[in-house]
């Protein structure tokens, strides 16, 4: 293969690898916590805001008690009302949407932010 042919092959491979790994890369200002650690931290924080970023139908089907619903599809508009110094605890079904929401908050300088690793699927308690 010539040099140009290698470039044509390698660029798409590198792009796919980057996109596959990107969701798992740690985000500065965001702490991923196991369900146990998430619950302990949430209970210890008196001013923390617990946010379910799943869609409304998912939230209505069952959510962690005291969580407010801010669906990822409307998150940017709804998150404007979150005070920047208030700890935010985010979760979704599997942890991917909440990680995306956490990235958006972190990008805007919000801190601290906690993400439930594995999402509500890992939550051991009964949902409301």
C-alpha cells in the first residue's frame, strides 16, 4: 500500500476508535460514583440536587425518591435554573445520558457534579 492508501484506511479506523472510547473518558469536574457511594454522598449533602435526566415517561415509571426530572432532550433549557455552587447528582437508565448532562454542566463551570455509574439499573433501593 502506498502512503496515501494507508491514510485512507487509518483515518476512519482512528475516528471510529475515538468515538467508541469517548463516552468512557473521565470528565473534569465530574465524579462517577457506584450506586452505594452515590447514595452515601447524596445523603450527606444537605443542599444537593438529585436530577433524573431520563424522559418523562421513564421518570413516571419509577425514579429515585426526591429526584427532579430534567430530560436530556430539554436539559440545556432546564439546567439554567440550577445554581452553579449547588452539588448536582445526575442519573439516567444506564449512565450514558447523565454523563452527557454532566459534561454540559461542567462545560459551564458548574461544580461539584456526581454521576451514577451504571444508572438507575444499579440502584439497589425501591424506586418511587
